[in-house]
C-alpha cells in the first residue's frame, strides 16, 4: 500500500501542480479511511482491529529479530527496555538511528548492549514497518499477540 502510494505520488509530482497533488493524495489515502479506521493520521492502519500489510510485516520481523531481547509484543524483559514505552518518547528518527547504529550502556551496574542492525538487510528494509507495529502497540491501538491482517 505504501509503495503504491509513493509511486503514485512521484508520478503525480512530475505531471501535476502542488494543488492537484494534495487533492489526489487525499483521495488515494482517503480510500481506506472509514469510520472504523482508528488510525487515519498514523503510520499504521488498523480497521476493525485488523492491521495493514506493513504493520503485519513489522510484527513478524519484530518477532524474528527483536523479541528475544525486548520480549513478546514489545513489552520488554529483564535485559532490554519496553519499546511500547520507549516509543512514547522517541521520534521515528531516533528509533531508526538506535536500531541502525546500536546502543551501549556500559558501566559498573550494567553491560547491556543493543546490537547495530545497519548491515542486516531484512531489518533495514523493514525498519519503518517495525516502527509502525511498535507505534501501534505504543499508542494502544493494537493489543498483545498475533494480529489479524486486513484482506
Ligand atoms: C541482544 C539483545 C537485543 C536485541 C536482539 C535487540 N535489542 Fe534493542 N536494545 C537492547 C538493549 C540492552 C537496549 C538498551 C541499551 C541501552 O540503554 O544502552 C536496547 C535498546 C533499544 C532501543 C532504545 C530504547 C530507548 O528507550 O532508548 C530501541 C529503539 C531498540 N532497542 C529497538 C530494537 C529493535 C527494533 C530490535 C530488532 C530489530 C532490537 N532492538 C533488538 C537489546 C537488544
């Protein structure tokens, strides 16, 4: 969905004035926004409790690469912080910088390490999807467990 929208916007950009672009983008994005869409202005789209494909990908990659430290559903563990809490404070840029570059808190009380994922293609490609998923969890828009995907 995001990809299609981006391609459409790029195309429109080259042939249309800014005014037309704004109108067309509103039409494109407006399609999914019904009364049941609780996330019209958010990076994720949840309709009747079901997530869009990108948010689902984020959930799956989170489970694959992040959950072993950050716990199920982003809820944290004794080793790594609760990301549903972290994302209340971190911007998307700060989130992405941390995942790409890693983070290390080494002192007498702690030797915890957040690994750098900058060379992990799967994660780099799905960074915004993982953010979408965790943001939905952080906003309370998505509950715990395996989400259902929209058709
Ligand atoms: C090997 C364990 C481990 C794995 C795997 C891991 N993390 Fe972390 N992560 C940590 C630790 C430990 C910290 C805290 C580091 C610190 O505070 O210095 C952290 C911190 C973070 C932070 C910063 C939180 C804050 O409040 O500042 C983000 C964001 C984050 N991790 C995202 C992810 C994502 C997304 C993945 C999967 C792609 C992931 N982590 C995988 C251990 C891990």
